[in-house]
């Protein structure tokens, strides 16, 4: 009975480790994608519209 419990604990531990690793890889891939997008956007000029604020003199 102890062996079955030990094997069950090992399987649960291995499953938890795999799940954590998969989550870490997913987060790392998202960060990498964001960094790559930021690198691509650095080559573009400032595309924000220029706003001229004109106020009448009092």
C-alpha cells in the first residue's frame, strides 16, 4: 500500500512540474513576442499626430 501511495505522489509531483514548466514557457514566449514587436516598432518614425493648440489672447 505504501508503494502505491509513493507512486501516486511521484506521478502528482511530475504532473505539477510539467504544468509549471509549460506555464513558464508560455509566459516566456509571450515576453519574447512583445520584445520582438517592440524592436520592430523602433524602426518606425513617430506616427502620433501633431496637435497644435491655439487659444485666443485675452
